[in-house]
C-alpha cells in the first residue's frame, strides 16, 4: 500500500487551490486524484468571462482561471494523477483508486481533502408528466456539448430553472443562433446572480417567468413542445394557466447537489440543508483528518470563494499532518443559523485555533430588503450590518473576530440571524 501525507480528491479549482496551500504550508507530499483527463474541473467548459475578479483583480474565462492554478501546481511540483477514479474512502483515511495504468490500488493518507465538486439535479427528481423523448438536457450537459464538443443540442429552446448555468446557457444558445422562448422558475425569485439575469436574459430580451414551471412535455421521439404553468404558494401548477411553447429542446437548471457518496462511505456527517459535510473553522469534518472544501461542501456562486475556502482546507490539512494541532483545540462552539439564515459554513469554531478574523458564509431563505445581518456571541450582539438586498441565489458572508469570542469565555453558541432593525 502506498503512503502519502495528503490525498486530495478532485482536480478542479478547489482541489488545486488546496494542494497549493498545503504545499505552501510546508507539506510537499501531496497527491491530487482527478477522474477526468484534464485538470480544471467544470471550469474547462465555462468559456464565458467573469471569473477571477476577487482573486486576480481581473476578468478571466473559466479555462484561463483554471490554467493559472494548474501552472502554479506544476511549478511547485504537485503530483496530479489524471484518469484516477476514487471508489472508496475509509474512516481511517485509506483511499481506494482505480486507473487504466495501475488498476485498483490503495493509498494510506495522513489527511484527506474532499474536493469532488457537485452534480446537477436530474429530470427524474422533478416528476414532470409526459414521455421521455430526446431533447431534454441538463444545462451543464448542454454547455459541454456546445463549448467542448461543438454540438448544438437544439434550435428552439425552453429553460426550466434560473440557476446561473441555465441563465448563462440562455445567452450561449442565443449567440449560437438558437431561439430561447423563456426561462421558467418555480420560485418567486431567481436562483442565479443578478448580473447574470441582466447580462444573459435582459440584454437579449429573453423573458424570465417567476412562479412558473413546466407542467407537461409533448413528444415521444423528440420534444415537440412544453406546457408552462403558473404555480401557487404550495408550488403546485394552477389549472387554466398553461401556455404551450413549441420547442425541440428543454434545458434543466434546477439545482446542484454536492457529490458526497465518498463522504458518506467515510462516515462524514452531512448537513440536511447543504447536503455537504458539517465542518469546523478549519474545514475539518467530524472524521479526524478528513477536510472538505468547494462545491462538495456547499454550492458556491463564485469560484473565487471556492479558491479562498480551499486554501483554508489545504493549510489546515498540512497543519494536521505536521502535528501543529494542539489538544486544546477540542473545545468547540456551535454556530446557529436563525431568522431567515438557512445555514452557515462552518457550523462550529474552536476559539483557541480559529484565525483572528474568520469568514462565515451563509445563504438566506428568501428575498430580503433593507434587513440587518446580526451576529451574537452568547447574548451579546457583536455585528449589526444593514443589507439593501439579500437573495437565496447570492452567498453572503460575515467576519467573526477571535477577540470577540475570547472575551466571552463562557459562550456556548454563536448566532447568525436577520433582524428588521
């Protein structure tokens, strides 16, 4: 059995950033396992710009952003094994891998970083009446077909779901000559970034139908039309509101799910809200020595935040391997999400180990206007910041100061909540 200090599962932006951070923290015995034949993950098919504004202070395409991290990893000499599929991770950090050259083999790791990313929710989860004709694609699959394979999924398109991939593909299909009839969203608000609504729909005159869903699909061999209906407060189609849209293609952009099958096998506790691991301020899971970052932890809207988060996971894994984690780190304080805050990452902090300023990321449950984000350490409010607009499609963040926690040694919980004033 091979033995390595750190094994990173996933060679996308999260895995590469974690590997670089671990190397910079003094742990050079790092191996990245990537099942694809290229590093970079999903960024390779995201040829639009808008990446890197926070990290590099310039606007890059997805492949350009990925290339910078690939170049940095190569310069440091980080070992990256392509075409390597991880099939199992045990609670004692034994990683089982299969690839064409070596077959099935195992790596015993001192620390493991989970960076497997996420996948799209399929049609089967939607229960749309009708047959199963050709012409129904997830938005990510259509993106790969157009941007990498050079194939057009169709010419008359309806998009269900207003996630960022769906919005971007509305523009992409239009630029390639397709007619996008509408984007239907079952919720009363969009699931994507405001800038994508403006740049991908408004600029091209594509209507966004909020509180609408596809209620029926016509066609047996190929999609011929879809029926779009309004929905009520219970998200059920309202009879009599159906509108028929002739089309040959239906793209689904109905949510992303973290790829956590390996996490479950390792005994990692998962959040019922994010469906990603429950982690502390070092991004360590409940299984000692296993860390998580990126979209496998919770779905991000900006890759810059993925890189920042992954760097924390990589550095923390290196500290764990180099025995820099002290026993006093076992004391933890729970982070509670209340009053419209759906979840927080992390969900617990170790006061003796946390950085002087800890970034806590979260999403809200609805659209809120002129609302205050408040943070309480015990009973004391240490942050009260007004936000003009908050929406579920955009991640929010607050900064927790270590000094505020240490000044209240008897604190048992830290609360992030929304308040009217």
